[in-house]
């Protein structure tokens, strides 16, 4: 991965906020760093934290996408013992410079406590791929050395911000090259926008080189196609998934060589026991796909039983979401994204394309191991995400 920073363009960014917009877009435009609304960035100016607002994507973000929040209020919140994520969002709204701004990112407190002007956060594929392996933490330690702070997985939101606040009380931030949230993503920071951005690129590039040397294999798994991807197969799949979802659905097939090869892994059930590429993906994709070998009905019914069991095991008082898979792996053929409209199907398609690349690489590093089923559940049924979905439905 290379920096795409243009000194020429940067001279046109005459304010700190304009500079923030510029490097945020650079990060957002690389799908190996963030996908569809993933990641967030911030800048501290005159006692305010301008942080990505909810509903904005980094690739197209503008100044209006950075609500300003009182920095001291955010830092004080990190000192609380506990606050629910819903109350945290409400208090952050109270501290907004302009009340008509969007909600600040759920990671606003975390951005506030990092004592640098520019803070960049991505879900870089290469870094999370290494992290999502059985020896991920050890590999990252060896790769980055002691100047990279590694934080065990904690659910995003107040609890994560609090955890980092506690763990970094005695840390000399100036000695750190960055911060990796295991199974989740990376933070880089600096008082200079270009340097913060280029630190991110350097961290990710190092992981990409590591994967080239340790995980890339030319081996492809071909088999006789189990399924005939003809019109009747497509019609049946569409109609059955529509019934489960309770609305029409749109399908998008992924049948690159890599997708076909992935679909032929013998241990797909095991791979999909072990979490998404980065936690928030589960909200789009559900925790696992339907796996269809030669019979659509069987594949879908195995999915719904598995999902019901997963829900029953982990639910406290949540209400179960619909039972339609958001994607299916079709043995010998590749995968298919299953969305309620074009926008959703394209998002799922991109997430799954990146996910199967990462999972394939991980097979050469001892297997795939991301979040536990209970962590996945907490994310899928997170109060704020559920509220967002409810809003989108109404
Ligand atoms: Zn994140």
C-alpha cells in the first residue's frame, strides 16, 4: 500500500478541518482500508473534537460530516464508571457545537483521549486478517514490536473507550507508532494530518508485505460444480430468500476464481463459526452465510436452524431479527449477496469479497479466528445498531 497524498492538493486545504476532510477521503477511497461507512477520523481544534458523524462515509465526507463536540466533556465521560451507549450518544448531542449536526461517531470518546490533533481509524484488511488468526496477537507483536499498543477485543462504544483510557493512563503516547484493536482495526495519530495518514499507510503496508511472505498461496481449489447456476436455480433461490425476508430481494453473484476456490473449502462450517472480518460487518451480513451444496431448501433450512440456535443461546431480552441469510456460499460456484435493494446488495457484495480474501489467507496461517459467538451476538443486537435499523425500517 502506498500513500496517495498530494502535496500540491494539500496546499489548497487552508484550514485544519479542510485538511481533515482531505486525508479522510484518501483513507475512504481505498477499500482495503475501510468499506461503506467503516472507520472514522477526527481533528481537535480550539477545544472541540471534530469527528466523523454518523451516516457519513469517509470516501465522500465533507466538512458538514464532522460535528464539533466539546473536547473536555468527552474526556470527562471517559472517567465515568459506566454509561449506556444510548445515554452516551444523548450526552454527546448535548455537547455539540451545532445541534443540527449528525451524531458524533460512536468512537468519539476514544478519539478525544488520544492526545494528538489528527486521529485516523481504519479496519485495514491486512492488519485484521493477521489479527483474525489463532496466533494473531503474537504475530502482530513480532511484526510491529513494542511501540504498537495492542488492545484485546472489546465491543466498540463506551466500554472500549473506557478500556483504552484505563490502559493508557501511564503510557507515553509519543513513543507509540499506533494502536491496534485486535479483531477490529487500527488507529494512527499525529499533530500533522499528512504524517497521521502516512503512519496508517506504513502500518498497513507492513501487514501486506507480511501476508505476501507468510500467507499467499497460489493453490486454488477446483471441483466439479455442484450447482448448476441456471435460471431455475436463481429463481428458486430468490423466491425462497424473499419469503424468509418478507420482501423482494436483489441478488449479486461473486464468481471470481478466488470466490470459486473459497467455496470449495471443506471446512466452511468451521470457518464461519469464527466471526466477521471486523465487528460491524455482522450488522450487514449476519454472523454466517447459508451454505448451499446441491439443494437450496436444505441449505436455507440449515441456515435458519443455525441462526435460531445462535439467537436462543445468546439472547437475553432481544427480539429476533428476520431469518433470511444476507449471503450464501454456493459450493463450486462462489457466493451470492442477498439484499433488499441494490444499495444493500452492493454493500454486502463488497464486504463478502474482502472477507473471503482474508479468510483464504488466514487458512495458511493456522485458520480463521475472529470474535466469539457471544461477542458477535452483542454486536449484531447492539442497542444503537438496532435503533438505527428500526429507524431505517420506519
Ligand atoms: Zn472501528
